[in-house]
């Protein structure tokens, strides 16, 4: 579906909002104009139509249709092809979902093909239209606002995961008995998915930030450097979180095992308390003819006292050793 | 065995399907024609025959006969020598099997030597013959369809392994008691075999994709870039799966140990329940002359009550502590 | 807040101490003079005012306002933009806190924007004003004293953490029973925060130390090499501490588990001591008509002796095996 | 000891087999001739004699005498100095032994100094003498056959270690109780020794394979590329085996711990079976005046039945829970 | 303290042994002469005196006074500044101690500043004075003998640590019960200290070995290559030892846990042996009126036999299962 198609001239939008006929727009594009055509989950025919209008390379179009690429920046003739993965966090499942934006950047046009629910570009477009000085950088400006929008989402996903890791941490080191292994595993999985979106993007952004990508003016480099820095920060977050989770997992395993051993020790020590009184009862249950205590008036009381005393003694001993 | 040998001219096959006499074909090859000779598990004499016809370097021929190489791309004079490992998944044993395809690429010919059951090339050939525009790239086109075919199999093997890892994961984190160590180990082994096929291939493909391999026109570069991207994706899959398996193994070990400790605690706590009643029985089994309870009318019932009560009290205590 | 603004001429300060009007200072700056304007936690308008006076790039100003950057060195036209993270150690919480200093370095001025409580720059300024020979290096001198001040704090934080790790180590390998997992985890977290401040700074400092940053004279290179060496030392400290903590954690886990197993063994062995006497008591509690010992004059004593003897025998056996 | 010294001319040996006087040979060497002098564990005077004859650099000669070098390729004036580590497998001890071959390669001579029992070079020499076409590459040919011989031994050692790892693996995952920790450790040690022989050799071989070593003709490059590929394969084997052993060790530790816990559980559950019958016996051993069962005709049988029944009930319960 | 100061001319020492006045020596130095001034733990004024005599850079002098640097090679104008860490092994504490040697190398002088007890340089000096051919390389020769001396100590420290690791290994895999965790930890700490001395030295030595350090003639390169090779060997030793220790630690932890579990199993199995006889005693202690065995003539013997038999049976069962 073509979501929006606009022509920008001298820092201003010169076409009405909303979808428009692409070929028509293309024909009326003058010198110095910039066209931005935005598609969302297009079907094959829509994409083919746009590809024809802008003369896009079939291999890149196939990739854009397929939407199962790594982040990358490639040149097909005069057209740049940039793949970005979008990420968003689904609160209900603590899960990170992945989408894709494929960008074709020519001398005077940008075609954005968005797949999945992540990173809607309408606010990117309005922020672009509000910044006249940025718009003068032409296609680079469009490229920049889209990258910026995507990386902004990375940051918010990273923030969500950081909260999750903080929760896991609190749970692991709390005094309660918790089961954190599965959650740690799931978080590691999400981080690994995030890493696959973020890490390969660093190199294309560095290239844009150093201004050595033909078609992207050196004047726009600082803008991309800014985005590249944000991606580096996110990448560092991901690495840090992953390491913290590994340590937390080990701490969790150790803790669980310690708690279980504590339980066993308490049960065993408790049972051991009863063992000596039982022996005493056994002794006075023996059938010897000559057992003076048996005939004592307070023999029974004496035996009970002995039992209670020995148990109390053991209890004190165990307490002192920290076994109870 | 020579499986098929064909001459392509101006985008079309000009020789009949099926095996043919190689030397004869070679002699009749005109300017701009491309020969593709396909061998499958050839014996030494067959290979020697073809090597003579195309003047292949003896060291490369030895490698191709031997079929125990790492993926690599080498130049022997004007001929390129490319080694690809083929992979396929044998469902019955959850195992990844490895074969090899050795390619000799000259100015106007490609000799493919396939070992093992993986990646039959007949569908590669038919897809090539169906794409006239691709065939115009000459030997690069043949090279491309073969690489594409092999990498396609990598992807399907990776998908199978991903399913296996998902199963292991489900098993590890299920509530049942499972034995996953051996399976995780086997999967790690398969992944390590896969890694050895995939990783060394990245560099040759990158070289083909940047168009700096003599004899492979720059026009074919985008096609190889496409294949290289797929290999990168597979390589990422392999790394991700390997890390997930490591984490899953740790989680499994922790879980097993926890379950076993749980069992022990329950058994011990259960035995401890009986210890106090036994003591009580021992007490009333003592032979003191003066034990008032013994003469009580309901002494026996009193003793049983005491036993039952103490056991019930302990049971409640243990339940509260989560020990039973 | 503008903390101090000064003009240096031929190695001496020529303006009064304390805040001054920036634009006024700027206007009166002569050839060869160096201005240093220091801000601390400025609000947006203060920063905008200074940015206007020195014509700073809006993207860099935004970064400096935001104060959430990685350490980096960037060029915006003729102005260098350097981001440093400040670190300080809060004893009360054993925590490492992070701040930021953003520096704008032009041909004849340095603007320093400090965020957070770390690394107050007044002593950097006085040490600068006391070293005439250093001041002759112009803006590079100012840059140097600030970097030096920040890295000095890194060193003191590293020293504090080293003390903490030593304490943890002593605790882990002491004969007492200690709970070090949570503290090790917290220290690892602090180290990871420190790493994020220190590691990315190495590359900018190396660039300054090799003298290939335009605007920073090669004569100042040895000064920056000195700072770069200190940062390398700190970076090594961080790596070493992190590895030691990992090993200490493993040792701790092993030790805890060993101690718990020891306890269990002692309890079990203790209980086992009582088992044989109990059996003996049971034997002499049997009701057989013909049991010669029962009628012995010293039968009771004999039984007690038997019990004591067997327990002592077991005790000796267990001692010998190291079980008690 | 000088093992053999020969002069090769136009692809043929022109001197008799066996040791010969080196200086004499040297004097009679014509243009285009190649001398190969082979020493085995030479004493200092023998080596000094040869060094004088070929004017070898004292530092290299010292290294060759010492035989405690890393694999390396160095130039001393016009002479190349190549160090190879030899490896061989001693079946009796499952151990990998290490020797060394030091090679001096001049314009028209090769001096090989072999230390230890590994890689005898006589078959390398005969294979060289049998291949006239190879011999025409001069000193490069001699260098090649020696490298080839050494790397062949690496491959056979790697194969032996692979068998060992397979055995360990089978043992670890067998149903029997095995003690594999020490063996895994020893294997890891052997692999680390092997790694130190193989890894540093890759770089010198790559240099020889790319033909940029002065004195080694580019025509010989494919031969060295062949050897370099074999070394890469061995290096990959070593890495793979090391990783497999690490995983196997973890699996072994987990397995042992599981088996021990199983034993404990069975013993505890078995003991718990007897606890309830003991209580019942205790109950009927009480001395209450009014205990109706005691007077029953089949009271004793009833008690035994109760004991048997409770034990059987527990047994069924434990079986169902998988505790016995 | 100035330990020795000498002037070398044409391969011979031309000044008397022992300390001398530095400025005086400096004044009398002719063309082609080389001065070596050796200081040991100098105080600030001594060092300042020498610095003035040789016009050393204040930053380097500060570093040399401070003696808390990483190994590095730097240029200050025409003077090289090389920092070496010295290592020595203190047997009494199994500890590795660290010192430092700072070298200033000018066109015709070397100033060595040694801190700590490691690597006394008098034997380096005598070996230098004994080798006329080496002395002709001028300052490079002095630099070489010092590096050589320091690296020799690395080797002997590495050998000591290797012995320690061998001991730990033997202890870990012995049949005795050992406590190796703390020792392994200490060894890892020593290795990490050693790594910090050795690793950063590789790069400066490589630079000296390739002859691209101004002021060090290419003719001296082979000598530094020799030292660089030794450092590489030591670095490999350190890495290998560290990995072995990690594996040994894991093996130790596993072993300890196994031994403890073995103990527990034996104690539990032993206690279980007594449980059945106790039950039998309990049975014949019951007070039923009708219990035929009680009246048997050999009833008591029968009961004892039953007890002995059941215990023996269990003992046989447990032995067969490997539980005792």
C-alpha cells in the first residue's frame, strides 16, 4: 500500500498529503525537487509499479519484497539500497518483535518500503516537513529522519529490556525463592534478536557518517554521525545487558542450589534431634531383670528429662553451628 | 560420471540434454559460447579425461578428486578453482551430512565436480536455462546458480536445526523431567560441522561480490552479493543457535540438579514425619514401674493421638516451608 | 551556570577570576589569546548564549545539553567536539557514579560543559595557570589539563574498586562462611559502567597523542600520550579486575557448595553414630523367653557398654575417614 | 649427524646416497644445482662446520642448535630461516610429542636440521627425487616436500586425537559410570601443544603461498598454497576438538552429579520404606494395659500384615514418583 | 644511585668500572663513542642531574621517576624512551614481583633507570663488554643486552609458574582430597600480572625487530627479532598456563563435589544397613500374647541370625551397586 507520496521543493512540500499516483508525481518532478514515496507491506504488483517508475534494480526489489535481509547498504548503479530492521517491544509477552524498512535512494527520490508494525514513518515525515533547514539536504534528509526514527525505537526497546533485566536482578538477589532461569533465557533470546538488528547497521551508518557514500552530500554527514553514535550506545547497552544476564544466571543457579541445600540441612538436623531421645527410650525399653532406674519412683520423669535434655543440648549445638 | 554437458550460446542451450563427449564439445565451442560440464562422484580416469580437455592444473584436479578441502577460491593461471561444501539434513538421525562441489571456471567453461548426495545441480541448471538475461553473464551465471543452489541448502539445513533447537528449548523448560544433554551435544556438533562449511565461504563470496575476481565481470557482482548476504544470514543463524544451545545446556544442568534436590528434600521430609511418632512409641514401650499413662483406660488411644498429632503438626510445618 | 571565564595571553591570565560576560570577553580576545569558558550543568538558554558567542554547531550543542553521549572526538568545521565521561566513587554505597564533560575547542577558545558532580575543574584551572610553559601550547594546554583531571579520577575510582575486589577476595577465601555473590555482581556492574567510560576514550586520546588532529599542535602530542598511557593502564586494571571477579565468583560458588556438603556429612555421620546403639537397645527390648543376658546381674551394664563401645568405634572410624 | 647430503642437477640427483663431505660438495656445486644437506640432532661442532660451509647467520644457527623456537620464517641477508615444529603421537601414552625442524634456504642450497624423532625426512627426499617436474623448482621444491611431510604428520596426529575425542564422547554419554575428567584434561593439554605448533605456521605458509618471499619463485606458490590449506584444515580440527572437549567436560560433570544424586535418592527412598514398619513395631511394643490388639489371636499376623502393607504402599508411591 | 657509568669506544670500554661523574664523562665523549649510565632506584635529584646532562624530556623523566608505566616505546625528539617491566619469582610466597627499567636511548648514550630488585644489569653489562662484535652496533647493542636480560627473567618466571601449574595439576588429579581453589586463584593472579608485563612489550620489540625505529640501525634488527621471539614464546606460555588453570579449576570443583557426594552415599548406605535389623528387633519387642517365636528355645538366636542375614544381604546389594 502506498501510504504517502510527496514532492519537496526548496524546503517545502508542494504536493497534497496522502497517497498519490507515483508515475504522475515522477513526471512532474523538477530540478532540485525531492520525492519521497512511502509503502507499507506492499503486494508484489504495487512494488513492481513503483520499481518501474523509479527504474529500481530487480535484485534489490526482490529483497525488498522478501523482507528477510540483514541490515546493509548497497549500491545498484546510481541508486542506494539500505535495509534497516525495525524493533518494537510487546509488553504483553515481554517480547521483541522485528520488522524491516527497505530504502531506495536515488538522486531525487527516496522509496521507503516498510514491513511489519514497527516504526511508523508518519511522525518522521512530519518532523522532516517541520525542519526547513534539514530538508535542504535533499534525499539525505529523508534518509536521516527515517534512520533516526528507527534508532529511536531501538533506544526505547533497549530501555524496556533494561527494565526487564533490573527486575530479574532484583528477583535473583531477593531473599525469596524465585525461578528465574526461563525468564533469563527468554531475555537472552530477545537480546540476541536485537543484536542481529543493531550490530550490522553500525558499518553502513559509519560510512554515511564519514560522507564517503556517493549521492549523500558531505554536509549531511554530521546528522548521520549523530545517528551512528546512538546506535553505538544501543549496541553497548545490548552487550552490557547480555553480560549482566550471564552473571545473573550463574548467581541464580548458585543461589537456588544453596537454598535447597539449606533446606536439606535443616530437615536432617531436625531429624537428628529426635535420634538421641529415641535411643534413650530404647534403653529403658530393654527387658533386663536388673535395671535399677525402672523401679525408681521418678524413673519415668528422669527418662523424659534425659530425652528433653539431650534434644535441647543438640538443638543448642546445631544452632551454634548454624545448622538450624 | 559425467551427468550433463552443455554448450550455451547467446542465452540458449545449443546441445542436447544429457552426457556428451567432452572433447568433442570443446572442439566445437565458438567465440562467446559457454560450456558447462557436470560430474558427479567421478573416478580418477573420468576426471583426468576432463582435466586434459580443459587443461586444468594438476594440484587443483588432485584436490577435486580428493574432496576433502575447505571452502576456498583460488586462481591457477586463467582458471578459477572454487570449493564449496554441500550440506544436507538427514531427518532419521537428526544429522547434518557434508559433501563437496569443486568448480573449475575458465574463460568459456565451467566444470563442476560434485561429491556426495547434497545439492543436486539439475534444478540449478534448469533455472539457469530458463533465465536468458542471466545466461548472458557467461560463466559467472553458471557459477552463480551453483552457489545459489548450495546456499539454499544451507538455509534449509539451518531451518531444520532451528526447529531442533526450539524442540530442545521446549524440552528443557518444560515441567517434565527430561534428558537433553546428549541431544544438545549432538546439535552443537552439527553446528560446528555447519560452521566449517559456511564460515570460510564468506570471504570468497565477498571477493566475487565486489567484482575484483579476474574473469568474473563486474556486472555479475550484484548476483554474488545476493548470495553473500544469504551466507551471512546463515552464519548469523549458526552463531545464534550455538549461543542459545550453550545457555540451554546450563539451564538444563541447573534444572536437573534442582529437580533431584527437590526429590531428596521430599523423601527426607517424609521420613522425618515418622521420626517423632516412633519416639513416642519408644517412650510408652519403656518398662518403668511407675508410668501412670500405661494404666489409663484410654492410654493407648492417647498415645496414638499424640503420634498422629505430632505427625500432622510436622506435616503442616513442612508444607508451610515448602518442603513437601 | 558559567563557573569561570578567562582569557590567557602569553602564558598568563589577563582577566579577573570568576564568571564574566562571554560576548564581551570574546570581543576583546586578541591574536594569540586563549579563552576558556567553563559551564556547569547549564540550562538551555545559558548554553545557547555561549553557543552563539562561539558559533558552535547545533548538533554538538544538542549533544552537550543532552549529556548522554559516548566518549568521542568529532570535528564540526574548525571546532573540535570532545566528550569525556567523569566517574566518581560514592563510598556510602560502594557505587560508581557517572557524569560528563563536553568540550568545544576552537582556534582560540575552549568551552567546557560539565554535568554532574564528578571532576570539578577549578584545580585543573589553577594547575594550568601555574604552568606557564604548558599554557604556551594554547587550547591544547587547556584540553590537556581537563583530560588529565578526568583520567586522574578514573585512577582513583580504579583504586577504590581494586580495594573492593581485594576485600571480596579475602572474604571468599576466608575460613568463614560468607555471602559474596551479590557483592561480586554489584562490582561487576560498576566495572561494566567504568568500562563504558574508559574504553571508547582510548581512540580519541591516541589520535591526540599522535598529533594528527587539526588544530592541536604536534608539540602538545607528548602531553596527550601521557594521558593516553594512563587511560591504557586504567583500562588494563578494569579488565584484570573483571577477570579476577569472575574467577572469585566461581571459587565462591564452589566453596559455598563444599561447606554445605560438609555440614550435611557431619550431621549424617553424627546421626549414624546413634543408629547402632539404638539397634542394641532394640535387641535387648525383645520379648524372647530365652535370652540369657537379660538375667545377668550386670546385663544392663553390659548393654550400655556395648552401646558406648559401638558408638566410640564408629566415631573413630568416621574421624579416620575425615567424615566428622 | 649429517644424514644425507645430495646435489640435484636438472631434476636428477648427481651425488651418491648417504652422508658426504659438505665442503667438498659445496665446492663442486655448479650453476643451477641445488644442494640439500640433512642433519639430525647435530652436535655443536657438526652444525658449526655446516654453518661455515654455507655462511649461515650466527643468530639463526644458535636458534637451530637450541631447538626451542616458535614456527617462524625469517630472512638473514639472502638466506631464509624457517622453523617447523614436528608432532608425533605416542600410542602407549596417548601423548603428543614435539620436535623441531630448522631450515636454512639459500639461493642454491637447503640445510635441514631435524631434532627429535618426528617426521623423518628420508621419504620426503625419495618422493622429491621421484618427481622430476617438482625438482625443477629448485630450493622451493626441497622446502615444499619438507613442509608437506611435516604437515602430513599434523594430519595423522589430528586424526589420532579425533579418535580419542570420539572415545571420550562415547564414554561420557554411555550409560555406564565413567571417570573422564582426567582424560579430557590430558587431551586438552595435547591439543594446546598441537595448537602451538600449528597456529604460528599459518602465517609463514601464507607468505610462501602468495609468492612474496624473495628467493622462492612465484611458480612454486601453488604448492605452498596446497600445504597452507592443509594446515588450515588441521587448525580448524584443533579448534573444533577443543570446543567439543569443553562441552563434553560440562556434560560429564553434569552426568556424574546426576548419577550420584540418583544413588542418594534410591538409598534414602529405600531407608524410608522401613521407617513406617518400624513405627508400627514400636506401637505394638508399647506397654499399655489396655491394648485390645495384643490379645487378639491373630494380632501378630495383623501387625506383620500392617507392616508389609505400608512398606508395599510406600514402594508403589516411590516407584510412581520415579524415586526408586 | 648511579651504579655504573662507562664509555665504550670501538668495541672496548675506555673508562674505569664503577660510578663516575656523568657530566665529566659526557664532556669527554668523542665521535662514535657510546655512553651507558646505569641508575638504580635513583632519588629525584640524582635523576634530575642525569636528565640535565643528557637533556632528557621532562615528561619522560617524570615517568621514569614515577615507575608506574606500561611497557612502551616512545620518541621524544631524538631520544627514545623504552619502558620494560621486570619480573622475579619469590619462592617463599609463590609470588611474582614486578619492577621496572626505564631506558633513554640517544645517538651516543643509554641511560638505564632500574626500579626494584628484578633483573640486575651487571651481568648484562659484562656480557656486553665481552662481545666486541655486538658492541660495534652502538646504543642498539646496549638496548639489546638489557632487553635480553629482562626477557631471560620472564622465561625463568614462566618456568617457575609452569612448575606450580604442574603441581596443582598433580594435586587436582591425585586420589587424595585436596584444596586447590585458593592456589589456582593465586596462580591466575600471578599470570595476570605477568601478562601485563609481557603483552604490551611485544609491539615495541616488533618495531625494533623490523628496523623501523629511527636511531636503531637495521643491522641490529636480527638481535631484537631474537628477543621478540622469546617474548612471543613467553606470551604463549602465559596463555597456555591460564587456560590449563581454568580447566584444572573446573576439574577440581567437579572432583571435590564428587568426593563429597561419595562420602554422603557411603554414610547413608551404612546407616541403611542398620535399619532392617532395627525393624526386626522392634518386631520381636512387640507385646502380642500370641507370638510363637518368643517361646522357641532358639528364638533369640533366630532373631539375631535374621538381623545379621538381612544386614549382610543389604551389604552385598550395596557393594554390587557400588554404593559402599
